[in-house]
């Protein structure tokens, strides 16, 4: 019988093989700053755990490599990811000397490559299965619960990133709150300003090109440069406008970061509003006119509901973009998870960098999945209503 290989599976198997047998699984450091010592899977885990993990990884790679049923591929990816998540915690406990509070154990490149490979396999399976939006959100909830249980159980407490968190627990949640406030707050203001502006651009064709060109220019300005450009004018406002400083407006801090994120948010919101309204079928508008609906009634009763999935796509782009860009706000005192990223870079403490980077990536990932599900549900509902 002819053996058939899966094209994506070849890539996944190659990554998994390299990560499992050639790349380091964990890194041991005597303290948080000194260079680390690489440890392979067999060196980082107890005598029985290492071979078991290798067997799971080899089996998962073979399942990915060959043309196998989707259910089997799904099971292989989940088992491999669960084993990696559990055993990296075991590696932390195994490598840390008893009673040593200075030693640091962190996941190395091999671990991250294995996570990437089997997450890619899981994503490929879910794409082929084409689950409903609610099912995708359910998968996200299950994953979040599993990670939460691992955190609560203390399975990962011996890892360096959790030790960094333990030393900065209060500031972590404070900076997390600032990060979310910057991302969501700037999005909310951009929606309040951008939606009416997009409607106006759709209605007035002469205005459309000028507004979109200006917003395109703003979008091309590097984030750090825009933050810097806002320092002087906002500093002037804080000094010369009564009450501005009391409201928190100043040259550095949250204000310039908020304004910059707001400016970056305008283009996707305005452009998608214009595109969404332009895509409303002419027949729907003609039918609404025939029923005697006013322009206002047509806008809110016909055009806006039909354009909403496209507008929501723009909001999704903005939210994911702002979650990432809010990290840069720490450079001008705006707070957020970027505080830990830049502190870690300054101290050459990569675990501190991860303490800021991992939750940022997780927030963006969760926001993208949830909004993708909402967009699909909204689009499906509109198709049913117009059918």
C-alpha cells in the first residue's frame, strides 16, 4: 500500500524532530541574569518522564506526517500539547536545586518550537473540521480553564517566569489594567469618532479621499515616533490650559499613548465603515425607499445592519493592533505590560521580558478568536435575514 504524506504534516514533523532531538528543551541559570545552560529533554526531565515525552512527540509527529483521520490528528495535538505543558513544570522542579531560591529554569527554544508545531497541527485540524463560532469559543474556554488549573495547582511555580510574577504580582495586575484600559479605551473613542466620520465619508465622496489619505499618512508613522511627536503639544496643553493637568493630560504618561492609539485606530474603523456601507446591495436601498423610509431610517434600519460585519472586522483589527501597540506606551511612562518587557531588556532578564510579552500575545489571541466568532455569527445572521 502506498504511503501518503500530508504536506503541512511534513513541515510539522520536521520542526518537531529538530526541537525534540537537537534543540534544548529547558535552560538552567544559577540566577536570573547569568547565561543559561541548555538541557535536552532527557537531561531536563526525570528518568521515566523524558522517554515518555519523546515517545508522545514521535507518535504525534508521525500522525502529523501521514495522511491520518482528523480525529486522530486532533487527539495527537491535544495530547502532545498537554504533555509539554505539564512536563515543562516537572523540568523546572527537577532542575532547581532543593532550597535554592536564586536558580532559574525557563523553557528553551525546543519547547517553544514544539508548542508551535503542535499548535499548528491543532489549528489545521480545527480549520478542516470547520467548527461553528460557538465551538471555537468553547475550545478557547477549555484551553483557558486548563491553563488556569495548571497555574492554580502550582505546577509551573518552579519556572522562572512564575518566579518573576511572584516578585511583581501587585504591579503585574496594575500594569495589566492600564494595558487593557489603553487598548479598549482608545478603541471606544475611535469607534465614537470613526463611525460617524465613516458614514460622512460614504455620503460625501469629495470628503472621502482627503480623510482616508490623512489617516493613511498617520498609519505610516512609526509608533515610537508618533509617541514622541505628541509629547511637546500635550506638554504645552498641560501647562497652558487650565485643568488639563488635573485631568491627567501631560507630555509623558498615559495621555500621549492614548492619543496615539486613538489616531492609529481611526483608519481601520473609518475605512471599514465606508467599505461596509458601499457594499450594501442597491436592491435593499431601493426597497427601503419604496417603503417610504427616510435617509435616517434607511441608514440605521437597512444599511448599518448589513454593513455591520465589515465594520466589526475593522474593530477587530483595531483591538488586536492596540493590544500590541500598547506595549510601546511604557517607553513614555504610559504603563502596561511593556513595563516588564523594557525592564527585562534593560536588565538582560529574558524571563521578565516574557512576563510582559506572554500576556500581551494571549490577550491579542483571545480578542481575535472571540471577535472572529462574533463577526461570523453576525454575518450568518444577516445572510439568513436577507435570504
